[in-house]
C-alpha cells in the first residue's frame, strides 16, 4: 500500500510546479510543429570525465564547448549506480525501487567481499524484475503516440529480447546496433557481433558507425519530428582506443608526476579505487566519443534542424573507478568512489540540455536533479500533456530554465532516493540513500551503519555527521524507510551465520 505521506508530498510538488509554470499543454496529436528530440546516453560516464568539470588529462573539447552554450546541470544524479536500473528509469520516469530493476541484467546475487576473512552479512537478491515491464508507458511510446518518428540506437540492457521484446516492443519504430546486454566492443567484429553494422569491416569503430547511422536517421526527409534515443556503448568496458590516440595519451601520461599510490581502498568498499585520471586507452576512447558528439551537433546544424531540436546529453551512472576486472578505470576524485557505490562518485554524471529558444550560453544550475526528470521534462518542452500516473518520481526541469527562486525551492526540498541492495564485483556493498537539500544519508546494509553528509560543505563525503546530528539522521532514515516500504522495495536482511 502506498504510504499516504509520501504519495501526498509527491503529488503536492507536482501540483505546485504546474501552477507556478502554467505550461501550455497540447491536447491533440498534431506533431507537425513540435521540436525534434535527441537523447544521448553515455555508458559509465563519470562526472569528472569532462574538461568542464575539471579533468586535465582527458580532452573533451566538443563537450566542453556545448557546456558553455547549453544549460549545464552541476548536480545531476542517476537513480542507481548501475546501468540497467537507470536505463529503465529514464524510459519510465520511475525509480528502481519502484519499477523493480535494481541490478544489472540478468544480474548476480554473488556476495563479493574484501577477502576470505570477511563474509557477506546480509542476504541480497537478483532484481525482482527481469526487465522493463510491458505495461509501462515508456517515453518512446508517449512520443510515438503523438506522431514522432522514434528510433533506438545502441545499448539496450533493459532485459533480454525474449523477455522484453527490445526497443520495438516499447515504442520505437526503428532500431540499429541494439546491444542486448554488454556483448560489444569498440572495434570490428565488436566482440563477436559483426551484425550490429552489416557493412562494417576490419578496423571500423563502433562509436563512429553508430554516429554515422544516427546522423543518417536524423537528417532524412520526413514530415513529422523525430525522437532519437542514442545509447552509446562507450565508456563501458572493454575500453579500447584508436592506436594514434593511445600513443598521444601515453606520452601525456608519462609527463605526469609519479604517484606513490595510484589507488585507495575505501572503508566502505572491497576493491581499490583509482585516484588519478592517467589511462591512455580510456582517454583515447573518450576522445573518439567526444569527436562524435561534435559530429552529431554539426550534422544537425548543416541540415538546418539544430534550432528545432532538443538535445539531452548525460550518463547512466558514475564512472568506473574500481581496479577490479576493469583494466582501464577512470577516477571521479574529488567525488568518493564510483560505479556500484551510492556515494556521489557512483551517482553523479554530466548533464547538458539544449532547448532551442530557452537555453542560453552560460546557463547553469546547482539544483539536484535526477534521471527520472527527463520524461516529464521532454513532454513539457514539446508541449505534450504530462502523464502523472507514469513518471511518478520525475519533475519537469522546465522551471529551472526560468531561474525563479520559488521554483528552485521545490527541487531543493524534494527527496531523491537511491536503492542498490546488492554486492557487486566493482566494490560496492548493499546500500540505500536519500538526499534532501544539502544533506545525504546512506544506509549501508553490509556494515549495518548510517552515514550522514552535508554535501555543500563536504562534497567528497568524508565527514560523517551521524554523531553530531542524530536527529537529522533519524529524520532522513525514517523518510527513506517510508519510501522503500511504500514501493515494496526489497530490504537486505541479516544472514544467519
């Protein structure tokens, strides 16, 4: 049964937002005057993987330029530190704890710990859902219903094709190079899947080809607007760079000062985390991705569609910083840890939005936002009715483009929930978290502890305020419990030893 307090609070926020913004919602299916939509999703895209967030080793001139021209969100969160849950959340507007996909698919319930001397303290499950559910009204279905030509290119990883039917079963008219899970790589034959691009040949790069086909789709003649969901496989492992770029960044790495330790073992993880960005292969693959982001924008400008195309650029979770099976990790420092952790290194990712006529050079926001916000945001931006029964956890970001303090207050006071009740090889332990305003509470199930941080004063989450602010911690912990209970989330329980 849905908790009445949480339900009322979420509905109240939605009503206030609508009253303040007074959006003009279209009531018909005439799509001829609606803008195009290009949604660019990058895999394992760390907050620090771009120059505009302070990276000095990686080179992302195209993305950095867009950050100066578009609306930049400096506190963009994913609802999960893992790919599949966030991908489902983007298409449904619901948190993983609600839609049930809380782990990568098909997932693992294996208990990873620091070593033989440590044992898993709690029972953890597979996701309670094997993939995105057929009864969800996805973003693709919503835009298709009002006349959009919809396409899904790239990584799916929201359930096997046998279980979910893939993109075409969830609102996408066409698809290309759809990766069912993680079976791909950057160069032909793409980890044994040459059929992703039928005309590919030796030496061809996945990101290059994906971009070429996306441009072909976006620039073809059509009467209706398009919605392109472009899900890159980069920057997921295996990391592979073009040889010339690898050589370039290898030389750059050699000029860096020597480190005594290139990784640290976090007290709440079981794998060492990289502390500096210096991997030549990672930098080279990222440079190829950056170049292709620029190609997409240039193609839209050349075809005359840039000024009529909404573009969202973001990632599915924080960067992979763990020195585990991944040979070429990134570093999210000064954010703590990375992928699979509910610390900010695992949850924060770059977010840039181009909204013609509204986003302007130099615009930015420090308001915490999350991936479930994209669904209602896009509906409002194109002038379509919101579907409040669907995107339950999302709020339209449109008010933040208007820079009105009353609207920003709504976003600052709403709770953001995170739920990852799994052990994971990359280092993370089962945990849930909540952020409200500047405060973030983490409930670590494995260690049976609570962590409280003031992110405004302590962005790297190093100073646990639990003993100094017990009432604040109790308040947030109760709010987290009420939410998880209301959506029927699985809560790890202690094992009988």
